[in-house]
């Protein structure tokens, strides 16, 4: 579900890459929860 990093740990862009991967994955999870009946506001309280 989350893509592996493309940069080594010391690379300055690695944090940005992680942030983007996590943001995308969380968005997918929110959409799936909404699809099965959870309201977005309920999910965002976590």
C-alpha cells in the first residue's frame, strides 16, 4: 500500500517522499472508510 523509498536515509528529499506517500495512503484509507459507511468527520477525529 505504501511505496518503498527511492532515496537513501541521508537524502534531503526523503522526508518529503515519506510525507507524500503517507498523505496518499491516508487519503485512500479515508475514502475506503467513507465508502463502507463511516462519515469523513468521524474518521478525521482519530
